[in-house]
């Protein structure tokens, strides 16, 4: 009877696999890239509207001059006309893209949808929502309410934004094991 000898050679592959999380997947899956594009696109949409297109006194004031992006003086804005025509709907478009990106990122094929990423996404969304609402109540309702960008246009709708972040946090909570 012949006894097989154990293989004492170590390969780099087995050492790497020994420390690898079995439930982990690719870092940059197509789903994760789509979620990043949606989140960054939503932030960019809101920033472009607020900085480049929005009238100085806020939406709904079409008679007042808009802010010139070059001189930062009231004047003519060279932004896209259709973005200016949407007025307050720009915030809905931007925040919807951000929330949709976060919801897509909660899938197990993305880093935020598995392992510790779920906890980070869940607690992150809960904390952002809580901070959004607290910031609105502390700063947005006081004497300097017009000084806080985006909050000054949304007014009471800031509560919807904060609650929406918390609701997206629950999509991460359903993936938590």
C-alpha cells in the first residue's frame, strides 16, 4: 500500500484565497458603476441648477434677474433653458437620481450590497437623513434661512428629502444578515 505524500508547495493563489471573503464579488460591477453615475449625476444636476440656472431670489421669481456664473452678479445666465423652465422640479430630478443610485447600490453584486457595505450604506443613509432634517430645523427655519444653499428653496420639502434618505436606508437594511 502506497501512502500519498502531502504537497508541501505553497501557491500564491491558495494564500490569497485563504483570506478572501467567500461572499465577496467584483469591486466594480456594471450595476455599481450605474449607481455611481446616477448618484454623481443627481448631485451635479442639483449643483448645476442651483449655481448656473436658478434665479437669484429662488424659483418662481421669473421677473428677477438670474445670477451670471462668470461675474456672480445678477444678470443673464447662459445655462440650458429647459433646466430653468423646470424650476423646482430640478430638485426632484436630482434627488430621485441620487436615491435611485443608492437603491441600485443595495444589490449584492455591488460592494455596498454585501458584507460590511450593507451596514455602511444603511447607517450612512439613516445618518444623512437625520442630519438633513436636523440641519433644516436648526438653520433653515431661523433668521439666516436664506443663507443655506438648496435648503432655502426646498423649505418644508426638506423633510421629504430627509425621510427619503431614511427610506433608502431601509433598502440596505433588508440585505443585512
